[in-house]
């Protein structure tokens, strides 16, 4: 699609931007787009589709130069990593779910933490959950909590990790390992913002942003029946892929410099 400057000119607007400016009008919908000019109020409702297209196909990178490595803590100068940093800034302020893909060790949790830290939920908790590390028979109570008497040893009501993340971000790492019956329960949380503790009948409300990550190809899980397609599409509203280092060799040097410097003790010197 045309760049935002050209689109603004063709519509007789002063500017169309992805960041709010004084006196600008926001286009309705999930994705941020701001119009400024005489006809901004009238045109804003007509550009919702353009805002979605800009979010899905971000050729209009109006702020990449302002997205520094320090802001995201993600190092690298490759086009792929610059794109990751851009998408972090682009979607940090939104509330929609994010799916981060990439091999083990590529920095998926680092990316998730940056989205949380740079977003409107930064004052809330960032709660990481490794879906593959918790035994399946304990996963429901760990995630949703348990009511008294739900199982042996539960005397008092216990909050789960979902409630711990209320007002903040729940990071579900290795989401591909989530059992099917838990996928149904997570889908309900995403659809309604409500859940039930284990052994409890009443519904509870929770306000949480979900960021998921995987080192597997979830589409293969959909084909073999191990991952629900409806959950996949709810999680992958925004998808960020982090390629392995072998595919971005230009990032080796800045990473080597960073890690070699961090390993030096105070007062050490190099020649």
C-alpha cells in the first residue's frame, strides 16, 4: 500500500501517523492510526481497514530510527532484528495477544518482556509460565488456582498465575506443549476474560494481556490435532518471528562485543 505521507496528501490531510500527535484524531479500532487535518474527524471512521493493513504489512516504518537497542534490550543490526524491534514498539501499546516464534535461545522471552515493559501494562506484573515444565496434572491449578477442597491438601483458596498477572502480562512459553483440555480453558479466557478456579463453580474476571511463544510450528500441530486452530488464530493476532543467529550473521559481532564486555570483571582491561 502507499506510504502514509502519500495517502495523507491524496485525502487532503495534514498527516497520517502511527503515533498520536497533538490535535490528531484516532482511527477507530484495535490498531493505532492518527489523522490530522481539516477532514480528520470525517475520514477517521473510513480508514479502519487501512489501519489493519498497515499493522499487518508494516511497510510504513516511520519510527525505526528511534527504536534503539537500549529500549528493547535486543541487540543486533540485521534487518530481521530491526524488524523485531520495530514490531515491539508498534504493538507494545496494544492489548491484543502476541505470538512469538523462533528456535530455543533466540530471545523470545526477552522480546515478550520488552513488549510488557514498553506497553501500558508496564506497572503490572509480568508472569512467565513454561507450559512444558509444569506436570500436566498440576497445570490447571497452577494456572487458574484452586478452591478449598479441590484436591487433597488445599485448605485455603489459592490464586493461580493467571490472577497473579491481573493488570499485567501472562507469558506462556512453549505454548505448543499445552494439553488440549487446557487449550479450551485458555481460549475461554481470551474470548471472555473470565475463568474458574479448580473446584469452583463461579466465574472470575481477569484483565490480562497474553503473550505466547513457541519453538515449534503450531500449524503442524493443527494438522495433526494436537493444537486447536481457534486458539492459534486468537493468539496469533500479532506474530513476531525471531530468526536464529545463523541466519543473521551481521549480528554476531555486536552480540560478541556485548557479551565479552559483560563477562569482564570491574577494572579489567583489554588490549
